[in-house]
């Protein structure tokens, strides 16, 4: 059953990195948007370790602990970074205020591309982990033949 918990850990990491890629793509797509009500607000995913509550663990037998207490990762929040917005002087822009300033998202596209590449590589690494676990499980089944 350790294989199943390992697959759950790898699966949670795949889900987390997919979310990070989606949020990063959203930031990149809106990196130059403006609006009369304010610019797009940059978002960031906050991850945390997934744990089984200690009181729940204490009630399980040792065999059940091994099955149920897998770790992994979970997205706990998608935070907005309102401080990242910058004011740019462009009096001809339709969204300019009375002083001629336009609020822009202040998203660093290079930083976002690095974040996207990082998430992509982490996703690939977790697919490799997932496939290795799957291969080990298949080999274990072949031993029983």
C-alpha cells in the first residue's frame, strides 16, 4: 500500500504545479492590461504540506497509518499582490487619470517566465516519480506470478 500513498504524493504535486502554471499564465496574459477601475492584480499560489491531523493519526492502527498518512502538497491560497501595481505617465491612454497616470499591473514578465519554467520542470519531475512508482508496482506484481 506504500505505492498508493506515494502515487498520492506525486499526484498532489502534479495538481499543485498545474495550478501554479495556470496562475502564472494568467499573470503573463494580463501583464499589460489596464482598466478604469484599476490594473490587473498579480496573483501568487501559496503551497503547504498536506498532513493528516495528529488526533486522527493517533486513532489508526500502524497498518492504517501507512495507508492513510501520506503527505503531499496542497494549495492553501492564491494571494493577490496589490503592491506590485505601478503608475505610468501616459496622458493619451484612455484609462489615464486626471494627472495623466495609468495604473499598470507591475508584472515582471521575465520573473513570470522563470516561474512558468520552474513549474513545468517540477511537473515533469513529478511525472517521472509517478512513472517510477508505477514501474515498481508493476515489477512487484510480476514477482507474484
